[in-house]
C-alpha cells in the first residue's frame, strides 16, 4: 500500500487576500518540514492568484473550491480549468456538500465538473457524504454508492490515480460532531470496496480517501490511525496556522 497522506484545508468563504497569503505562507513552512505527506489549501477564488504567487515554489499544493467543466464560454459566475492551471492551481474540490445542499448542484453537474477538472489537468477532490436523516434511515451506504457511481461516470481506470475521494458526512461538517473513528473507517472501507468493484482492486488500493467533518487537533491522530483513512479535509481548524499545523503533524 503506497498511499501518500494528504492533509487539505478548505478555507470556504473566509479570509481576505492578505490573510490568505499569510496563512498559506505559514502552512507552506510547515509542509516543507513534512516530506512524507502532501499538504493542500483551497482559498477563495479571489485569493488564488496571490496565494499561488506566494507559495508557488514550495511543496504546498493550492486547490480551487470548485471548477467549471468548459474551457471557456458564457457561464456567468464560473471559473474554467485553464484559468486555474494558469495560476498554478493543481487541484479542485468538486461536489462539496455545501455546493450540493445550498446551491443545488446535482450528481450530474458534479460529474461534469469532475470530468472537466480531469480534462483540464486538475486533480479533483471529489466529496461525498450522507445527511443525518439518511444515516438515521440506514441509507448511508446506498447514498454513498449513488454519489460515487454518478460522480465518477466516464472516469477511466487510467484517470483514477488523479482522483482524490473525500468522505464528509454532512452532519459532521461545522457541527463539532465528528464521525467516530469506527464510523469513518467503516464508510472509507465501503468506498474502497466500491472502487475495487467499479475499477480494479489495485486501483482502489491506491486512491486516497480523505475524511472531513469537524477534524480537529484532538481527533486527527485517531482518525489517521484507521487503515482506510488517508488524510483529512479540514474546514474551521484549517483557518488558524497553529491548529492546522498540529493536524498536519498527526501522529
Ligand atoms: P469543518 O472542518 O469546519 O467541519 O468543515 C469540514 C469541511 O466541510 C471541509 O470541506
């Protein structure tokens, strides 16, 4: 098993350009001392250019929080893959639950974004996760299966090594209510089995699956100790250099 851990910060709709640059520089300094893992930050679109400029020659990877599928066109409010790669952006989050729930993004739209990212040379960080109602109705696995199958439609096995999957139970996001390490591991193992069924076992073994949802300095170690958890997608705790540093330095 050669999955390189990935610790990712999703800054959501927070931080000015100057604050983003300062935080990215601090995170890049931490990342430079951790050669055995990847570190990523996803600033707001308005900060991407300056952040890429500031950390462009470091190991820190910069991601966008979403991406359009077309190279260009009449898509008011959207950002195309070449606009991002032009800045030095390497990855793009797609299918975040806030995009699904607040902005009504469908599985089909998320699939188009994911394919657009791959075609445009961006690594998609593809988010899936069930709501509390779905979990309580015992539908977690069927929801995850549906989201994964729809979201990955048309993605070839050759492209799969570029894809990062993120399991983010909606009820754990921003609530301080993390999934237990057992709940997270169970979902991750399910997702990996699903990838093995859809592609091949060795491809599934190499795909990184991140956990997201109230990841904090005090729960990162036990989450990362789970065999199928390969990293974290961190919201609130990624907005402060000290707490994100402790997460990057998980034990
Ligand atoms: P929190 O870490 O704030 O719960 O957010 C998780 C998340 O949505 C990351 O994408």
